[in-house]
C-alpha cells in the first residue's frame, strides 16, 4: 500500500517508468524480428547454395536430355495477345549447353534477346543480352550486358542509360548463372522449399568497381489448381534496388507452363499458335540463332507471304 501511495504521489515518474518498459519491449521485439529475418535469409541462401551444388554434382545433362529444345510462349495483357517469347537450348559437343531467348511485342516495350552458355557442371558461364532495336531492315539485336563466370570470379560489362560500366566480384556459393533459372525453380518446387540466389541485374549499375548482386527469392507456393498433370507454382521476389515479383507455374516434368508478371502473362503454346498471329516469329528465332553461331535442326516453316519481309534479316512484325 505504501508503494502504491508513493507512485500515486509521483504520476510523472510512473509515466516515465511505463514508457521505458514499453520502449524496451519494442526494442527487444524489433531485435528479435531482425534476428529472425537475418537467420531466415541466411538459411534460404544456404538452401540456394545447396541446390546449385546438387545440380553441379550431377551435371547439366542429367536434367537436360534433348540435343535441342524449343519453347514458345504467348504474351498476353488483359487477355489480349500482344507478343511472343521463344527459347531455344542446344547441347554442345563438350557436354555443355547454350541457349537463345527472344521476347517481342510489336506495339509494346518488351523487345529483348539473350544468349547464354554453360559448361557441363555450370562452373563457367558466358552471357550476352540487350534490346531488339527496330531498324530500316528489321530488328537489330544490340548487346548492353555481358557477363562472364570463370575461375571463381564474375566479370561484368554493362551499358546503362548511355553510360558504360566494368566491374567484377567474387562468386558467392548461391550465385545463379544465367540460363539456370528454370532448373533452380524446378528444384525448389520438387523439394517444396524456399531458397535465395544471387545474380546480376542487367539494368543495375555496380558499386564503383564491384558488381552489384541482387537477390531472387524462390518459394514453393503449392499445387497449381488449374493443372491436372501435377503442376505447381513457384513465387519469385527480386530484391535489390528495384522490387519485382512474379509466379512460375511448372509442369510435372519441370517445364514452364505459365509465367504471371504484374503487367502481363506468358503461357506455353505450340509454334502454330504463335505463327497464326506473328508469322515471322520462327524466322526471328532462326536468324538470331544463326547470328550467334547456332543452327536449328527443326524445320522452321515459312511464314505467309508478306511483301515487307522479303529483303529483311529480322523484319519487324
């Protein structure tokens, strides 16, 4: 009773005591949350490193059986077909692989290409990418990002907003080489886990001479309700100087069935569906492969007669 009377006689002291206790609780709670986040992120990064180590120990040819694989995707915005994406992958004589990707929307801003190559255990990687520039004779593939992985180092050349950058950085254990995104997502889905990888963001400049590596967090998001063949979803969150989130829907064989971006969606389709709307799309892929020293062995059908295309190498759709 004497204690209560003493506190009641000093209301300001009581308020300060309560305030201090509350602030201490908030501080301890914040520290605990921060510790948990750091621990979780560290654990996810270790999981990413483990997944890459498993892939390397088996070799890429344990996952990619075909001599050549071609995939087509229809790009839609608000259910309207606005463009297409094509991806081709080739097996090399040295048991490595290389691939080409083109994404093109005739009236939109998605106009990009990339070419990657990997050795047999994905410890060496070369990558070249950039925009597709409309020109008087057609689309011109311009390089603005070059990445080389070799001897435990990442060497990067970038052109961003007209400025050139050269940088390098040591390879972290969870660095995801270009061309391996789908393999990593398939492993995350197969193990129903979460994992974090580091990679170069093409449009993010380095910090002085040190290459900036952003994070991509992959999380298994359950079965895909619309798929009857064991499809599942993997959610991606790119964390860096720009945040981006999207979702892959993978089939039971690990192939990408759909990709949901914030502003558009991509769905796997046959070549015939693409050529109905974009008759020259196969020739775009064939010509870019040829320019990069690769040859498609599958027959590419000639497009419908189009007087605009007779004299162009990569003509605009």
